[in-house]
C-alpha cells in the first residue's frame, strides 16, 4: 500500500535526432529519451500531443546541407506538424479543451507561448484532417497547382507520387477544374485507388512498367500540359520527354533522390525547357502564405460538397513515429501518413 501523499512519477517521452542519416534513415538515427513533465508558466499553454505528421521533407532537415529551413540539431527533439489538445492554460487566448495545430516537438507533452498555434474545430472535420487535406498537405497541393500551373479545362495533368498525401489532392483539384488527370504510383492497388476513389482518368504503376516514356505517351496521346512533380528521378525524366509547348512543371519534391549519397546524374532539362517554352518552378508552401485563407476556403468548400476526398494511413503509438517516417520511403502509405499518439 502506498503511503499518503506518494505520487507516481510519469516521465515525458521525447524523440530526438541521434545521428544524421547516411542514405535511408534507420531506427538508430532516432533516440527516445525521458524528461520531467513540463511546468506551465504565465502566458503558456500545456499541450498533449494527439496526432503527429510525418513527411518526406523532414529527411532534408536531418542533414546539415543548406536548405530553405534550418536542419535539426543532434540530440534535440525532431519537429513536425502536430495536432494537440490544451490540457492546461495560463494564456487568455486558449482554454482547456481547445484543439490546436502547429509546428511542435515530438514530445508527448510540451508547453507553448501560443505563437504559431492555430485552433481547429473537431466538429468540422476529423482532427487528423488538419495535418492533411485541411493542413499543409492540402495547401501545398492547391498552392503549387493553382499559382504555378494555372490549369485550364481540357488540359492534361500528370501527377507523380499520385497516391501520396499531396499527389492525391492535386489530381482531384485537376479534375474539379476540368483537366484530364494521369497519376503515377507504385502498385496496382494504388493505381486502382487513384481511379476509383480519387477520380483520376488513368494510372501508371512505375514499378511494373518497363518503358515509362512510352507508358506516359500512351496515357497522354496529346502530350502533357502540366506535370506536378513530387518525386524527381527517372520518372520525371520520362514525363518531361512528353511535355507540350508552354507546359508548366511545379516541382514540389524529389523523394526519389532524398536518400542518395551522391548527386544523381540524368538528362539535362534545359533544351527541353527552351524548345517547348516550359515553365519549371520549385516551390515551398510558405511562399503562398498570404493566399492561405483563399486556399482553405476553397478546399473546405470542395470537401463539404463532396468534390474532394482524402485517404490516410494512421499508425498508432508514439513509439512508432520513427518507423512511420521511414515507411514513407518504402511507399507504405496511402495518402497522408499520420501517427495517432
């Protein structure tokens, strides 16, 4: 029997970057540590992590290479988009029971000044959706496609990584705007999902296709007007070989090369871009932060009207966050990969 006043000490679990990955990340690159539970100060809120977003771009932050965002520090918590619940508050802008989203540490509990946190409505959509279709995923898809590609009715849109979180939304927006949409994915099951669930016109399984250039030409006999590039590598080489005059190529990511230890060599694209007057532009979603309200309004409306749907792969357990992240590079996710804590 415990003596009066005895308290069981429950430590706060944290995931830190243990080492910088060489090639594909492994579990050894992550480390679980325990720390005292946070103490709330005036002006702060105490947050309980509910859902954690794992995303390919985090791989870049694990290296020391210069990029658009600072690298993670060794032996410091990894960060990503998180949905959390306010469990205590000394901040007048937030009350106990509020749900928020923001860029936060991989911790079970943490405090925040409230800066950078956005309240979300659990009654309007599933909380996990605020990490996907109504979060950075949806905003990335909308911002790149609308602001760079400016899709027009009747044009042909090709999306690589089409069964992933961003790609599946890009394709749906393309269909809403009247485009013919072709998706590239890594299994027959994913290709079927693209057509049956997300309304893509055609799908190509790049893992079983021996001639991607021909497969794209067969699916897009009139050529490709817009290529939303999520993967880079040989797949993108094949799509660009089919690009039309005045084609547009929003470059969202290059997951095919994120784990390469040497700079990959491939076809030089300059002659293709010049010959066909093609616009190829890389972007990050924050470039269009001033247009987020418009984007969220559009996405929410399409979702409410049933014109937009989404797919999630939800992994359970705080301890499974690193494995869920690594599974992204094996294509084990359908749609947005989220960890439910």
